[in-house]
C-alpha cells in the first residue's frame, strides 16, 4: 500500500493518479479520504502491482510506502462472509486497522489493514480457511 497527502480540491486526485496511468501502473485499490468535511487536505492510498515498475511509478507520483500491512482478498461472496472473516480474526486476537469491501455480482473484493506484518500473515491463514479462497 502506498500513501500520499493531497489538497482536497477538484481535479487534484486525477492529477495525482495521472503519472501512475502514464507509467502503466495497474492499480488494484484507490482510496481517497479526509477526516473532516472541511479539511483542506486528503489522504490517497493505492495498491499498485508489485515489482520495480510499480515502485518507481509510485515514488515518481509522490507516494511513500505505507507502514500498514494489508491483504487484498477476492472470491465468491456468500451471506455472512464478512462476519465469519472478522470473527475468526477477532478470536485470534488480531486487530483490524481498516476494512473496505464490495460485492459485484457474486464476487467480493476486500482490503484489510493490520498493525503488524505478523498479524497480517496470521489473518491470511484464517481468511483462507474461513472464506474458502486462495486469492489473497
């Protein structure tokens, strides 16, 4: 996950993403948020592919590597899946720093952030078991 801070104004997000697009970066996740409706600053986080090309593009666009370990999970949706995943993680004593999920048709995609890399690795095993998915 890569992060930068931008002005919270129309067009700034697009201009922030432009160098990534020009470099051919394949973005799996783009999140933009501010903590207050009147904030003049916003945070942008991206999950760009792995490898040297993605790293160079993110750096060139002004992003820095986020200290938060993340997992991107994709698979077939079913009722109660978010509850099952978060319950398994909670029972293991792992804190989720953030979770964003969406469903399109019958497929889900979720990104989860954790306090430590160790927590993310433990959560990966739990999610794989509970969600019955291999794409993490």
